[in-house]
C-alpha cells in the first residue's frame, strides 16, 4: 500500500513510524515532511495547505490511503477534496473540523447540548471586550476564535494582562483573522487531561490519556507554546473519571455533531479540566495533539493503519484498539527564544542509536546534516513499565543529543510523579 501523510512535524513523524509497522505498507509519502521525517518517508515539497497540489499528487501517485494530520488543511477541506477524488482518508471533513476551527462554534455546541464546559461570552467588538474584562472575575481566559498554532489562548491573572490579550488579538491582529472574534471564559481549576479518541461518527474508542506541558518555563510559567512535552497515561485520569467522561462528554459530543449534520470521523481530541464540579471541556481539537501523539502512539499495541481504515469505513466498533500497560514520556527540545523569535540552522548531533527514540518536529536536511529548522525541534521519547522510569530514560537520552541554542524544560512529568508518589 502507498500511504500519504499530510503534515511535517513531530506528530506526523510519530504517525508515520506507527503506520510503517503494518507489513502491507510499501511507501509512505510525507507532504511536506521535514529533514528528520525523510529517514522514514519520502518527503514531497508540497505544503500542508496546498490542497490542489496535494490532491493532484495523491491521484497521480495512486495513493491507497491518506492521513490528513494538521488542523489547517482539515479546516480547509483537504479530506473533502481527497475523498471526492476517490482517495480513502483519515480525518474529519471541513464541516466537522469546525469544532476546532471555531472556538465559538465549539462553545455554542456544548451550551446547546449540555456538555460541561466553562461559562463564556463572545465578542466581535474590542471596545465591548475591554469593557467586559473590567468586571470579569480573575483569572480570566481570552481565546482567539480561530486557529492560532496552539498559541491563541491567554490566561490573564490581572486586568492589565486581560486588556493586553484582547488588544493583541483584536487590534494588533497577532493571530490574523483568527482573532477578529474572541471568547472570554471562566477560569477553571484542576488537573488538565488530554484524551485523544478514534471515532467513526458512531463508536468512540478513547486512547490512553496524557498530560501536556504547554508553558515554556518550568513549573508551568511563561507564555503558552505548542507543547513542551507530554506523559502518558495521566495519573489524574482514573477509570471512574474515564467512564464519566465517555458518558457525559465523549459520546454526547459525537451525538451533537451528528445532530448538527456534521458527522465527525477521525481523531477527536478532548482537552479536559478535572474541576471540583466534575470534568469539563477546555477545548476540542479535530486531530491528534502535538506532543501528546509522541507519547500516546508508542503505547499503541493495535495496528494503527487498521484502526484508521476502520474509522474511515465506519467499522470501528468491530476493531480492537489496545494500549500497553506501560508509561511514556516525551520531552521537547526547542530553539532558545521559542515561542517568540529564535535562530535556526544549527547542526543537530543525534547518535544513531537514539534515532528510534526521537520524533523530529522542525529540522532540515542539508548535505547529509540535520539542522534545526523550527521552534520545536525534537521530541525525545521513552517507554518504560513505570512513569518514573520513562521520565528518567527520556532525560538520559536527551542528554546525549545536542545542538546550539537548545532549550528544554527539566520538569516534564514532575507534577504527575508528585501526585502518584505521595
């Protein structure tokens, strides 16, 4: 089989590695891929949002199955176009991907169907938003409506921060058109949990839970990033909470999307807060999370391609989705200065023995050398029988990898370990 994976980050690298475990896979094409992905797939220099070129390549290359991974092409209708051209595809069509493409749509959906989430207000006027934050309870959360590379959310601890976040989005156009409308919502407290779930629009099969570490600094300080590391499973997510989430959130969300005429097929990501009043939805994503995928997929024991095909064909109920009982830890090595400005083009020194433990997020290949090419560069992952071992192994492996201006958090997994070992 010839497989096409749209995207070029660490998440896509993890997906490609797992797809290659299926013996029927002969070739995997990554569009556009990156310098590190090139060791596991044929990278084609077609951007993830160049929908016309993606479809043309898929048709002329006689692709047997496509996986559209990033949010932008999903929201732009890449799956619609591929399926309409006769290419079987994993991922939601555009009318379902809107669950991530518009936070306002997602919040209104949850309100309409009684799915637990934070109280919120919607604004398309900066003046009205600024007036609202003068009386809103603090902390308060400001979110750009549209896609913003995981950076469109500000938790404002003071009114000054709240005003700044509103102006950045609506006046300074920091997130482009994504910030023309904003959501200001109640600040929720409790452990955060990420749950990725396969769904064919009828059946929901959650993957092992995970914990993302979004902020740039240790002890969850500094600005939000796309994610600085993840562990799986999340110890705060007990079997009892998992059952409650399935009953109160996961299944109702899929049913709500069906009721709206927007059946969701693919990977539905639930960002949850375990509040004193029960689990609530912080956000939905219409695809695998990054870096959660790099921690979750190494624990998958079932065949990923088989599961993806069943998800697309509507036969997920008859397909096993099984995970190991071990634990994993992924630590992101980033370029110093991320998520703001940073330099790139530095050689990455990666021992060959560690290659299978590393998912490459942002790197280019030049004259046989792997060079830094993004804010997040590598995801160093370890799988062990316990979380403590996984964390220790991930950091030991990371210590053997280097590049100039490398930065990483030294406390990935600390919160989870503190909880489990008390």
